[in-house]
C-alpha cells in the first residue's frame, strides 16, 4: 500500500506512531519519518493511524495499477544530454 | 465590542437537570462564537475559534495567572504541579519527562492484557439478564489497566474510587461554593498525595513494574523530576486514565445502544471501530469543556478578551458546529472528515489519547461481540455530577438471555 | 462532476511535461474535476513520480529503501506515461512538445511542471572524480547512501542550504565526519537569515559538524586513481575528503523553452496568479500553464516592487498544481488564484523546522517563544513593521496561530506575551542579503528581482 503524510500539516502529535509503530516514528523529538509504502499486512494499523491523526495529515492511496501501466521509454544507448 | 448576554448559558450547562442533553444549550452559545456572561466568564463555543485558542500562545492553562478569585483556590497546593495546568517552558519539560516513558511499545504492549481483562469482565457476568455497563465494565477496565500501567498494586485500586470521585466533583465549576464538597476534595487530595508518596518511597527502595518506578529510576535526564512533580504527574495520569476513559467507553456504548443498527454493524464488521470511536469523540466527548486564561488582551471574533479573563472552551459545542461539520448532530460512524476536539488540541493534547483509543476500541469490539441485542433500560441514563467530565453514572442494559 | 467544464473550452488533450509531484497532483486534479480526454505525462526520469524530501533524509541515511518513495496516487488517471524521455523543444504555434527521442506530442492544454535539477560542480573534470555527488534525484540518493554506508573518512558538503545541511545531518547521524562549506556568514542564511542562521551554526557545531562560513570550495582534488581526496577553499584552507556532496542549489529545467516566446530564463517561467504562462511582453499565453518549482508568479503578499515569487517547496507544488488544473478546465470567471502561503519544513540536527510565509523578505526577526534551552523555539519575521513569516523549531503545534498573524500581515513584533516568551520582544535584524546583492549560491532563490 502507499500513503502520504502532508508534513506541512503534521504537528507532531504522534498519534500515528502509537497506532502503527512499524510505519511511523519520530526521528529526533518531532520530525515524523514514515514508510510511504508500508506492507499490506499493516493496512489496518495504518487506517487506525490515519483516523487518529488530529489534523488528518495522513492519506492512503490507491493501488499501483496506474504505475504498472506506465510505459517506460527505452533509450538503448542514446544520451539526451 | 463585547456582547454581554444576560442569560447565563454556562450555568445552564452546569445545572444537573441538563446533564443528559446540554447540546441545545451549546447551540445557543454558538450564536455568538465568543461572548462574556454577566458573571464575567468568557465562553468560546465555535469550532474555528476554539481550535485557534487551543493553539494560541496568548492563552494559558495556568489559571493562577488569571484575575478570577474562584480560579485561585483550586491551584494553591503542591499537588497541582501537574503539567495539565502549566505553561511552557515548564510544561514542555514536565510533559516530556512523562511522555518519554509513555511509548508506543509500552501502550501497544498492553493490548493482550486489555483484551484479557475485557473478556474476563464479561465472562463474570455471562449468565446475567442485566448489566451495568459502567460498574461492570466501563469502569473496572480502564482502572485496572491504568493501575497496572502505573505500577499501582491491584489491592489498592478500590481505594481510589472514592478519592477520585471526590476530586472530580470538586473540580466542577458548579460545585465551587459547596463547602462540604470542597472539604472532601481537600482530604481526598491529601490522602491521594500521601498514598502516592508512600508508593514512590517503596519504589525508591525497590524498583517495581510500571511507569512510576520507571520515571523514578530514570537517570538519563539532565534534570530529575522532584518528588512532588512525580506525585502530581502520577495522580494526573491516574485520574485521567480513570475518569475520562470510563466516560469514553460508556458514551460510546450509550450511543450505540441508541443506534442499534450501528451496534449490529460493529458486531458484523469490527473494523469500523476506529472511525466509530473518533465519531464518538466528536459526538459525545468525555471532556465537554476546558479552562484557559489569557496572558494578554486577545481580540477574537469581534470580542476583546481582557488579560487574565476566565475562559471556557466548550469542546463539545465546537464538535457540533455546523460551520465545520455537515449535519453535526447526526451520529455517523462512516463520517470521513472528523477533526474533532475530543482530545483537545495544541500542546496540551491528551497524553493518554493512544491508550484511550486502544482501550475503547478493544472494549467496544468485545462488547459488541459478546452482548446480543442489549437494550437500554433507561434513556437517558443517570449521569455523573460533573458537567465537564460528562458521562453516565450507570448504564443499565437488559440482555438477550441464552 | 464534468458539469462545470465549459463546453466551449473543453479540451480533448492535455499534456503535462514533468512527472514529479506537481505533474502528478495536477493530473489527479484534472481527472477529479471531470476531465475525460487524453492525458499524457512526460517525465525525463525513467521512474514513476516519487517524493523528494525523504531523499536527503531517511533514504540518504539508509533508513528507507528508495523504491518506497514512489508517490501514492489518489485518483485513477488512465494516462499515457512517457517516462525516461526529456522534452527537447516546445512549439507554441503548433501546440506541440518535441521529445528528445524525436517524437512529438500535441496538446490542447499544456502544463509545464519540469521542476529543477541540481547545479553541478562547475569543473567537469573535478565533477567526474569518484566520490563527488549531487543530490537531487533518487539515483543520486541511492549512490550517496551506498557511499556513506562504506564509512568514508571525511565528507565535504559544498553549500549550506537545506539539502547540504540535511545531508550533513545524516552524516552525523551515521557518525561520519563532515565539513560544511557555506558562502554566506551562516548556514541556511538564504532562507532563515543570518541571525537565526547563527543559531543553526551553533547547533551544527554542537553536533560535531566542521563549519566553514564565508567561503566556497574552489577546487576539488583527486588522486591518481581519479578519486576525490581533498578540496581547496577560498579562505585558504584545504581539507581532506573522500566524499563530496555538491549542494549548490538547483537549476530550473527550462532549457527546452528558451527558444519560445515565453517569459522564461534561468530563474524559471513567469506565470500569473492563475498559473497561466506569460510571454515576453507579459501577455497570457493561451493554453499553457505552469506549476511547481519552475514557476514564478506575483504572490499578493510578497509582490513588493513587482517582485515575483519562486519557491522549491513541496506544498507549493501540490497547491499550485491543483490551481493550474482547475483553471485549465474552467472559464475565466471561475478561476482560482494561487495565493496560498508558502510553507516548508526541514528536519536536521534534531530540529523539526517548519515555516509559514516568506522569511526572505524580512528585515527583522524576533524570537517569541522558547523552551528546553532553545531546543524548541519560534521566530517571527517582519518587514517594515508587518509580520511576513514565522518559523518553528520543534514547535509545530504553535505554528497555526502564527500562520494567522502572517495571513493578516499583523503588526510586528507581535504582542503575544507567551508564557515561554521573552519579557520584552527583542527584534533583531533578520540578516538577509540586501536586494541587488549577489545571491547566495545555495540554490534557494525564493525571492528574486524581476527584470523588465
């Protein structure tokens, strides 16, 4: 699964760290660090974390179907510089 | 330009006859986001303004800094050096001392125990036709857990019930004039303080399990808490871990009993519980209003609050503000936009929120799983005295007999 | 959902050049607002859109695998993705984007969101030394992270702006020796001013960073194996280093536009408050919008003397992209203005720094709250007696009330009487370089002088 935290909105209440400690933690006092691609097994914890956030800074994204469809252009040795 | 309202809406809220449903009074408060009553108290009842005040450094939680005489009397004792009534910088330091030990590992580690206690409490009443959700479940569960968390011995748990009830009662602004209540609270406070002091002495001699001993023996800090600070912090956690969580569980269950379709849904889909608890925190918060004073003149919503004024932030009213929440008086466990004020906001945001959430989520899932078609015996149920720490005193349900 | 798209201007084909945060959020906004036509995203990197802020923090520190930075999606796009191929030219008349591989893509509406790239070390030979890195994209982050994991003896960070300081902070987290060389009198002087910058400098020294201010790196030196072994500084110092992180700022990706009639130069592409691109005469270029790091626009709060605002902020990419997308699909009377306050955050040396407003226009700064012996504090910036910005250090819960002061351009210094504030407000000079003075080469050029 993929998530995003709006770190401008985040005010370091830390409720997410309690709900999903494998996904969210503080690095030094108040800087939130999180795994933007947590294991699917953590979905329930992440949902709880999103609900618990007092400022609704956590959003859970859709699956990766779109990216799987994204075409990657092969260059085969050409340089674009 | 100050709006004076002759109708003392706060007194109506404090009036016990309105305990079961203060919400229409809150709605009338919201007609003026900020107003002053004839008794000089400033009431802030709308979402945006409450949120702003909770985060505004011009507002203080240290009521001694206000000019209200009534506020002075509460805070003249050593016990009151808990961080809930402090301002930065001292607040920040003391809260940090406690939070350092109140970790995700500690709280999440309680999950099996919470489940165990919840289950055991319902086992004990399995054959009964009637249950008091408060006395038989919502009270003993958080009390057991907080005592274990703190390291208070099980056999002493019953001692606190009376002391805590007396303290809460005296804290209610409606009881300020009641001499007997005030006196009882004073002695309860003393007894509680002495108990904690003895417990701390014991842990000093022999480290034990729990948070109190951990805080006591933490030598990693540049500066240690004083014994009074440790006592006050422990008492704060004890009381908060008691009263408010009990009310959250009871308020949740009351709401579910009133909306049996949601109760059934919780039975079938326990995964809705996280959002459901947030909606209860909005809809029937265990803390209905909080106190502040001002450190300087504050102009807000067309009113100028003078320095030192007694201010009431009516969280439960803000949670029902139609300017913030669609259809605010509707209990909707599927509501998505829930940025409630149930745990406050700003630097005093409830320390115990993660534990309260965990306990309540487990409690409700277990209740819904085990109690088939419970019916409210009496609606509204009898309520506790307190207008601010509001919740049912008893919540009698009749059960479907097996 | 499609109801409010004016039929007369309903586009059939929208092309977004730039497949990073702004491009992605614009695409989502387009679909969310009902755009049903063909959507193409063009990105020069061969990766789906990914989040950059973690690259200089937990990815660099080895705490997060770089694949995890792929951005979460909130809307089905059903877009055509052309990744790993840069745009080469823009033909405005034909409404055509020419790609580096020779293909062309036609559009009804174009969003330019090509962002920035890292300013390279100016000497190509020295830049090619083993151990010299820039830090902008995920490949860089992987490379540098891997190199730091080999425990280099000494890391040189050229440039004391955000990226440089965050990278140095990661080095100290890892227990590596690191030197920051910064042109200005303090690190982060270009974004926080030298007064607060002094506090940052002290903090860095407390964390064991070797700090050279008022100096630049003049030469990178390699050994016979073409490995970096040291550097010469302009202050006469020389130091040994086996890794150098070149953090001298960012360059706008506008090369491909320089032959058009757009109002564009090295500082970015000029657009109006509705994100519409302007041409060299200042007229609106039909059907071309701009969003993100590459944009320059007149922000109402900061348009002193007709200055334009350009920022490299995550929040701006998200907000401006949504505005641009909305306006693309709307008749002009439904346009939204991009007036959101600039906001940024940074995490370094134990500080979670958050800012609202634009500190760089300030002439004064005052500390309004502090506790924990200055491990937590808030600074407010003022310009000619008005509040223009506030920055919190480990005090994120306080910032919203300061945001209100900034939005209202409240009198400065603010009269807060905060419990943890000074007895009397003591405004100090903010310490930003004077207008017209050569800018710091930290890459953060959030406030530039517009040329006629």
